[in-house]
């Protein structure tokens, strides 16, 4: 994750944004205004379109979701850990 600044380097009070990269691929970015509790995902490519508009508590949670989406599917059905 890389912090991202708006307005040519002039941060807005309370606003945060982070670029989400998976390897060399830019998945998208997450941002939130100072009055928002969650980060909103904005997809940078169609591979990550399924995450568009989803809200995450942290940029790390968004990165994990993007990594899981980009991970190659293994044979069989997916199983969730319990």
C-alpha cells in the first residue's frame, strides 16, 4: 500500500487514500474522508471490479481482499476456514 495525496501534494484535512498493489499490478485505491469510518475501494482494472464500492475497515483489509481475488483458483470448491 502506498499513501496517495490529492491536490498535487496538498492533503485535505482528515482525508486518507492508499493505492493497493498486488505485485506489480495496481488493483485500485481505497479512500475515506475525515468524517467517514470506512475506506471505499475504487478498482483500477476489470480484474478487481468485484471490489468496486466495497467498504473496508482498514487499507490492509482491502489489500487482503484484492490478493484473494487475484489468487489463482485451485481445483475443487473453495472452503472457508472455521
